[in-house]
C-alpha cells in the first residue's frame, strides 16, 4: 500500500464520489438508450429497452462506485496535494532533518 488515506478527513468526503457515480451512470444510460433506439429505428423494442434500462440503472451504480471513489480522490489530490505528515497506513513518515 502507498499509505494514502482514501477518506481525506472530511465527514462527507464520499459525496463527491456519489456525484461522479450519479453523473457517470446517467451518461452511460443515456448513451446506451440513444444508440439502441437509433440502431433499431423505425420499430424499437420498447419492452426490452425498458427491462434492460431498469437492470442497468440498478446494477451500474454498484459496479461503478469504486471507480467513482478513485476518480473523486484523484480530483481531490489535484486541489489538495498530500503532505508527508498526513500519510497514514504502513508508509513510514520521513524524519525531520538533523539540526546543527
């Protein structure tokens, strides 16, 4: 492990990951729905689209959540870089330089 904390100290840190998850899953759903309808015009199979849509909207948030947490952590690290003194886990913290 690198010692990087996945929860960066705020009580509601996971809300950003949930936002990315919601937006990503909705975009995937809209893309699949649009492509499927366009490929099957003029007579789309509405019942099949409905059933697959319900299954996709129930399964996709669960499947994509770990990736959205990773993406949210990457965005957070861009704006708040990790310092050596805040690393957790089994990574040793660098000792202070010797004084002369």
